[in-house]
C-alpha cells in the first residue's frame, strides 16, 4: 500500500472555496467533490472567513503585537538618545 502525499492548498484557493460556500449557490458536498477536499475543511474555511471578514475593512492603523513591540523599542531608543544629548550638552558647556 502506497502513501499519498498531503496536498497543500494555498490561501487564494481556500478563500475562493469559502466564498463559494458563503454564496450557497452549491452545496458543501458539491464543492468538496469539485475541489477534492473534505467538507469539514470547507466548513472551517467558511467559519474563518466569516470571523475575520471585518479585518478587510479596518483602516490599517490597528497595531499588532509586533508593531507594538517595535514602537516600544523605538521609544526606548529615543529616550536613550535624549539623555545622551543632554549629557553631552552639559559636558560641552552649552
């Protein structure tokens, strides 16, 4: 018996399938057969699309955890530079 390699499905195809499932023009069983995926995957992608659809309409200023960390790091660096500038200004007699 031979092992079949797992099929990798890219995000664009998942979105296309989930949108078709949301439109309900075809049943999930029909979509699963057409795209050769398990119906449970389609239900999961449909749910994920419904839950995260609001992100498409956000104004782009929402800061993720990585962005917040970067902002904190930059603020710390600014503080260091201000202290250094003040110290050097006092040392030079200004």
